[in-house]
C-alpha cells in the first residue's frame, strides 16, 4: 500500500512537471512571436537609431558604451536587412534563446524539470523581458553573456573542470564589451567564490589567472580606443554622479524601479528564496 502511494505521488509530480514544461515552452514561443510582431511594427527609438548609426561606422569604442551593440546591429542588418525588424532581429533572437539556457541552468542545479519550467516562467513574467527585449540596446547582449557566464559558473561548481572557468572569463570579457555594468557580474562571481567552499580553491589558481587574462584580452581593444580618445567613455559614465549628489531617496527610487521591472510577484519569490538560505 505504501509503495503504491509512493508511485502515485511520483506520477502526480511527473504530470505536474510535464504540464509546467508545456506552459513554459508555449509561453516562450508565444512571447517571441508577439515580440517579433512588435519589433516589425514599432519605429526605432532614439537610442536604437543612435546605435544603428554606430553600426555603419564600426569602431572599437564609442562615447556612451562599448561596441557590442553596434556589432550586433551590423550583423543583424547584414543578415535581415535595414528595416526595423532587420535592426532588431539578431538581438531578439539571442534573447529568445535565453529561456532554454535558463532551463538548462536550473536543471543542472536542481535536477528538476518542474524547477526548470518555473525558472523559465519567472523569466518570462518580468516586464523588463516582456517589453525590453523588443528593442536592441546594450542590455540585450549584456544579459546574454551574463547568463552564459552564469551557466559556466554552474558547470564549474558541478564538475570542477577548469575549462569552465576559462569560459567564464570569455563571457565576462564579452559582457564588458557590451556594457560597464558587467562589472557587477564579476563582483558576484568573486562573492560566489568566497562564500562557496567548493569554489574557494579557484580564487588563486592558474585557471583563474587564465580566465582573468582572457577577460582582459577581450576587453583590451575598447580600453585602447578610450586611451586614444581621452578616456571619453569612462569620463562620461563614471562622471554621471556628482560627488555631492548622493541622496538616500534615489536609492529607494532605484530599488522600487527594480522591483517593478522584475515584477513584484517574482521579487517576492526571490526574497523568500534568499530568506530560506541557511546562511
């Protein structure tokens, strides 16, 4: 009797996971279709038009950002034409592949199809993804390389194979070539190494040195371009906050905005998960 109840419970969980997986796949496909329709109909925003001009004169750097967004647009228009959809197509395709990568990361971490499907649904539920992925900005390649770096970190933790640390260095370098905020990803990786016993040994290792060298090598052309142009991008981005302009109100405003972009329900789930960690 007990064995029968165990089997019945396992079958119920399997059906539930299968149902969630179908919802995740269906929602991912529907979202891509709707985003493609929107990308075709909406005119380019000011920023997108600005980045498109960059793509017509490729360089190792620009005043506002590193060159990755220009490279993505140049490749996209070469493949799909210069229409609104042509400008956005490659970026949209890269972001559209992220649910599969997110599901893979969740599966590798938890070995649970249910958790993998829920991770995808949480990703899709974020307004930042729902609306933001339609437009081609530096954030699109940043998120792609950030997630690839996270996948490499998970594989390093699971397998202990140093090649994943080298892959992590490559992802970091490409993320930095997308947007300066990739520095927060680097900080998160260091925090993971410090706080996770099985990763701590990699902090000072030949593989870590190799990963850092790869990241620096990938980022170096942009740094060299800035050196030749009076460090224009660094002065612009790092000089946006005046020394005496700190106000606690702006921190609160920023946090509220992030919760809104994440989706308050998703934030509540993340907060509960963090609270459940046995610190």
